C-alpha cells in the first residue's frame, strides 16, 4: 500500500464512525477484512459509500431499499456477501 493509500485508509477509519452500530459494523468489517487487498475501483466505491447518510446505508445494508447507482448497488451486494462468508 502506498503512503497515499494508507492515508486514505486512515481517513476512512474516522469516516466509518456513525450513529448507527449496524452501519458501523458493515463499514468497519469491509475496511478491516477486505480493503487492503481490494481493487482500486472497490476502494473508490467504498469512499463514495462513506459520503452517504446513515439512514440510506442502513436501508441498503438491510435490503429495505437499493441505491439508484448500479455500481454502489453491486458493491454493497458483494460486501455483504463477503462479510457473511467470512464469519
């Protein structure tokens, strides 16, 4: 990981702090288990995800709704599957 990528990850750690524990669980699980080995495209999707509101993330993570952005929708599906399989 380059110094720039390491700094980006450090910023993401703080951005994962949320008001909803359910949302934090998914965000931190991805960051801790998969972020370092993931593609740049997935890291970029994660950064975009961190810009979203907690209520949106909760709805998406619990599959009560889906994001309009197809890339985010696919990324969320993949993250939730990977987290479930890694337990």
